[in-house]
């Protein structure tokens, strides 16, 4: 009986900690500081729309806050009704909570609507970049943290890198300025399965916005050849340099990769050789498109799918962010 009560208590505690949306205190703060139009809470997505915040405004923050940025069609937290791409950061957040982090040190908001059927329409556009940049700025200011960590997955990696480096985003349709670099505020940036050099599967699909040559994932015209140049076992920097010098790919990505200023004190990249999204359909090698240039370290998994590199690596995420250990 006692055991049952204790279990129920622990279980309900856990639920209150890891179930979503921003706390009332953070919501009030966002309203006060004019962030209402960014709608970071995303109540339209129920409990999966967002996460984080203090319970009371006087609550202390003990850990460096972590911001999680999800990928295309995903949501801040798991949403069963949206399908398998909307697994969110639920596993990571639950793991960090078991390690002593509190909900006021872990932050996520949803970008996009979590609808998988719209995946091909999404790009690194000004509206998304500006809104996510505002989120990072808001968390920095709300927590009064001198530095934060960012963990990003898939398209969240290439959005996150730009949010930090700041500067201009220009496509044929729009132009915007994101502001100064935020690199001095970022301790660790962990990029899980990002398509930093584009996606081979986009090579012949440039009519889809997600694959476009300006701010999409167009990998250039010689993806299969390039993947051989930089095979899964050859992720050294000379190989990256070879890619950088020779290849023309999406302008947004080229600009990001040519920017030699570091985006954080520690930059880690991690991916799986069995990733079905990053692999090239022709050569079946998952290339180092997931290797962020000038990474401090990287980790290569096998037997993990694209989504599993986020869902099943919480312990590694924790070790990289907290201990800078890979
Ligand atoms: C999942 O998303 C839908 C909107 O698409 C929302 O109505 C629902 O509440 C969400 N489910 C959960 C468990 O948050
Ligand atoms: C915010 O942090 C600075 C130092 O980083 C400190 O001087 C200040 O008192 C803090 N403010 C609050 C409200 O905690």
C-alpha cells in the first residue's frame, strides 16, 4: 500500500514536471516584455506546444538553462495524434529532470504546426528564424543566465546555427536582419543529425521549398560524388574543406559553413550511419552533412533512425552539455 502511494506520488510529480506548456510566470513575463505576438506557448498544440519556466518569479536557477530546437514537423513535446515525427523533446527533458535539472532550466517552443504533410513546404525563412531568435533572447533575459546550452535536431540544427550567428538572411522573396552574434552567450551547441551541407535526396527536388537553392537543403549537383569524397569514416576537416571549396549548394547553408566564427564554446555534432533521411539514396552512405564545421567533437551512432538520434540519446546529450564529454 505504502509502495503504491509512493509510486503514485512519484508518478504524478513526474507528470507535473514533464507535461507541457510554459509556466504562468513565464507567460506573464513574456507578455510584460512584449513577446505576445511570438506565441511561444503554442496552446494550439495542447500540452505538446512548449515547455519551461519558473513556478514563481523569485525561483532560483541552478543549472545553465538548456534550449531545445526540434526539426521539421516535430513539436516541442511528444504529441501522439500528430504522428511519428512529433516525438518532441519529451525523452530528453525527462532525462534531464532525473539528473536534477528543474523545469525552469529547460526550454522548448514549437516552430511550425507539427503537420508531417507540410514537411516539404518548410524553409529557413525569416519568420521562423526571427521568432526562434526571440525565444533564445527571451530565455536568456528571463533566466538572467550568462550562458545557455542549445540542443538541436535535424532542421533545428541549421536554424539554430543561424539564430546564434545572426546577420542577414536573404532569399529571392525576403530579407531580414537577425542582429548581432549571440555566440558569447552559448556554452554548448549540440547538433543532432543536421543537414549542414544539404540533403542528397533534395538534389533533384528543388521545386519543393524545403529543397530550394536559396534557403532550403539543396546539396548541389554532385551529391553522390561528394558523399564519396567525405565518406562516413572520413569526417576530418580537410574533407570538409574540400566540400566547401568545390561544391555549390544552398546559399543559406554555404554562408553558414563559411562563417568561421565559432557559435559556442563547445560545438558537438552527432549522427547515425543508418539515418534514412541524411543518407544518399544512390550511395547509401550517410555523409558528414551532419558534421558542423569546426566541431569540438563528434559522435557517430549506428542502428539509429533519424528521429532516434534525438529520442534515444538523452544520456549523451546530457554528457555533452554538462560534462563536455563525448
Ligand atoms: C496534439 O496536437 C493537437 C493539435 O494538432 C492538440 O489539439 C492536442 O491537444 C495535442 N495533444 C497533446 C497531448 O498535447
Ligand atoms: C542577473 O545577473 C547579474 C550578473 O550576471 C546580477 O548582477 C543580477 O543581480 C542578476 N539579476 C537578477 C534579477 O537575478
